[in-house]
């Protein structure tokens, strides 16, 4: 008899543990069941009652019901006296800002601001990208406006491609600034290898949703996907 009672208690505890699963756990399980390997980084209550925001490792955001059976992909807006506020973008900007703040110094090729630094800009770049080359021609103008430019590698053809090899050579150069400038004129850098950040830069770009170059990321996490002339860029940065 005592064993039957113990078995009953165990069954009740097991049932209770299943019922006590949090909405976050339920949503994660349902999404993973439907799409194994979905890169979920965070699940938290959304601004809409009964909905949860699901942050993905690609920089995208989903909004799921608490049972994980339905979700919406897109931007969530709040209606305020000042107009529409994009809550999704605000959340993504905050996450990107945190990631940019954690970028190691040796991961970027830095073109420092002239005089007092007024702003820091991160640029995911590809040495074979035409618009990246256009932007680099204005590097002096950006620096003169007090903007420090931090170049991060994003070979669009992927890791272990010819462009990737060029960028490794640039990052391993004795003078990375000069090597990058020359590579952006079409010159092929002297082949070099070392411990470098090209692959980790590329993965960081993927994590925040970079799909093309140049992608410009400000310190507050705002993104400009593409080339912008120096004067317009400085204005967008509040300078």
C-alpha cells in the first residue's frame, strides 16, 4: 500500500511540474518543435497583455501567444501623444548597442576622430563592395567632424571565400589602416595570416542582422543599411 501511495504522490508531483511550466518555457518548446534549432536568445512579456516577445539570434523579433501556438513577425508600435513609437526597433537598438559596446578593441580597424571625439560609428565593411569604397573616400570628412570610424569585417561571400582571405590579410597587416585603404582602391593585399577578428566580426554582423555592406551602426544601436554621404550621416548622428 505504501508503494502505491508513493507512486501516486510521484505522479501528482510530475503532473504539477508539467502544469507549472512557464509561458516562456512553453513558447520555447513549441517553437523548437516546429523549427528545431531556431536561435532564440530571449523570451519576455511583450507590451500587449498575453503576448511574449521572442528575440532571435539573427536580430529579428517575434511576438508569440503564451501557448506558443501563434506568433506574429514584424514591428510592434505604441500609440502615444507624440505619434507612433516603434517598440520593436527600440528593443533591437538597445540589444545592438550592448553588443557594440562589447566589441574588443583589436576587432576593428579604427580611423580616429580629429580633435575631440564627438561620436563613434561602427561600419560592417567588405573590401570588394562598391558602396563601401564610396564611403571610405569620405573617411577624412567623417573624422574631421569628430566621428571615430570603427571598421568591422563582413565579407559578403562568407568565411573562407577569396574576399575573406583578402580581409584576413588586411587585418593582419603591419599597417591595417593603409592596407584597408589600398584594398578599397582595388589593390590585392599581400597575403598574411595571424590570429584575427574577421570571422568573429562576420558572426557579430549576422547576429545583429547585417545582410549587406556597408551597414552603419551607431553607439545607441541605430542602423543605417547602406551608404550615406558624410554630411547626411553626421546629421543623422545628431552632429
